[in-house]
């Protein structure tokens, strides 16, 4: 499993790369656990200045591995997926996402917690929680209305509207769009190197201050969403929707 999350540390720049091409980088429980470990360690590691989260040059992630979720659904807040969320929320080092192709479900909601989000023009962002019989997660029900207003947030969270990378930039969900994955990932590295030139402690304190105003409210929202998500997964409605999606 370890090769499904590639870790590369290069002169203070830590790249975490999703590497499960046969499943479009869909995230299993084991991958969530590994990512959580890596983020927790990175936050405490003095050798890590900036983190880049990415996938391949054509696919960020298809979201949850639905078969894995059906076999081992999260039943408590200690589940791997929720541990990952807490690790990202606690991060006070700059986090840059380089997104190419699909960014589905948590592949979109994780971007709300990144300091810079770089996408390809044809990236596909989508939060299909309602069609799957579940509910928003990772603070999306709080952050998206604040960022986009209620109507646009509802387009994403209720109507499951798909956004291209270009639209994500227009809506303010992404920083900049690029022609292809290679350009996008190169730009993420370039941005990370720029951040490395800045005073490290000032950078971390500034990120902390940016997050502090709503840190507790966000943590409470993530917990409330997570408990609702666990409950939804046990319903016949969600089980039928998930099983139908797996059979496609």
C-alpha cells in the first residue's frame, strides 16, 4: 500500500502524491491512514517547510473508494478519513494543491483547506454527496457558503454541479489554471519555492492567524458533518445509492 502514497522531501519541499492509477487515485481507508500519518509528521518535522498535495498529471482523485467504504464504513470519529481531516485542520505549514483531471468528493473539499489551489483548465471538481445518499463533509457546509454564497454552494452541495478548473478559478475555489498537469505541478513547485524564501516562523504564524478566527467553529462543523455522514452510511437510501454506483 505504501506506494499508493508517494512521499518526496526535496530541500524542505514535501510532495505527497496519490498514486493509485488503476482506481483513479480513489482513497481507501489505508490511504487515509497513511496520509494522516504523513501530514501529522510533516507538521512537526523541522525539515519540512511547505507541502504540495497532488496526484498524477491527469488525475487528482476520484474521491472515496466506494467498495472500501461499503466493506469498512467509518463508524466513529476515529476512522481514518476523519483522522486525515483533523491532521489537515491542524496543519500550520503552507499547503498547496496541484490538481489535474477529476477532483471528486473529498478531492474537492480538501481544496478548501489548502493555501493555494492550482488546477488544470479541464479539471473536474464535483461533490456528489446527495446523489450517493450521504451529506457534505470536511467543513464544506460551513466554508462553501461563506466563500461562494448560499446559491452557488447549493449548486455544488445539493445539485452536485460539476465545475471545470477554469470555473473553479472564476468562483474563487482555485488560484490559477493551467493547460495541463505537468504545467500545473511545475507551478506548484515554483510557488512552494517562493514561499520557502520567506521567514519561516512569520509564515507559520500568519497561516495560524488566518485560520484562528474560525478554527473552533470549523472543527465543530467537521465533527457534526462526520457524525451525520456516519449515520447516513447506515441508511438503506445511502447503501442502495452506493451499491448502484459500485455496479456501474
